[in-house]
């Protein structure tokens, strides 16, 4: 399954064979993470906050292909996407593993993924480089086998998504 998470509404007309699900995060009620670690201790694998995030993070775990569409703010994801990604920690365990000399969380039944992160609104070259670095650092904890970062103008986001999806279904 292809999961497309966006921080803004997009009118996508994806081919049926794509088997894609589009989620406009800006239309959902997603609270910030409380940092309580309840998803690791009290209710393992489930966030204790009952809002729309509990419907999204299981889809992130199950998807084998993901597209994240986020405005770039100060070299990072916009607050809508960042909040969702932080709320997805129940798909990881509290346990730490070593991977190539780095510590990373053990995944909780998370499919390995191909990912495309489409960033829009970057101010300049330096901000794009900071964003690329952030995505590369996140990739291992997000269980990306392969990923790429694409930059697009806001008015070209639909075309950028279609281009990436078309490459996957060919």
C-alpha cells in the first residue's frame, strides 16, 4: 500500500492500481505528544491520547511505500507533519538497537519502506540542505530502505506526487 501524508489538502487523482491512501493531516485533530511514554509502558504500541493520530500511525507502520509532503520551516518539517511524526512513536519500541555504530529504536512490526519526502517552501539552498540532512537522519528510525528528497513549489505539488507514484507503479 502507498500512503501519502500531506500537510495541506491536495486534489490528487491517482490511478486505481496505485492502491494509495491520501491523508490530509491539516484536516485532522492531532494533539502534540505529551512525552509520557505511555505508548511504551502503559499501552504498548498504542498512544494514550485519543485523537485522529491513532488512525494514522498504524497506516504508517503497514505501508511499504510512503510519500510525505511538508512545507519546510527552518530546515525541518512544518508543525503539522512534525506533530504527526512525533505521535507515531508507538510504532517503535522503547528498546534500542545498534545499527552501523548508531543507536536506533527497535521497530514494532513496521514494514520496510520506500519513501519520498516532498518539501515545499524552502527559503534557500542552505535550508534545503538542512532538510536533506534531517530526512537522512530520520530515515533509519522511520524504517526507510530507500528514500529520496524532492523539492517542489507549492503550485506544483500535485504533479510532483503523481510523478513519484507513477514511477512506483510502472
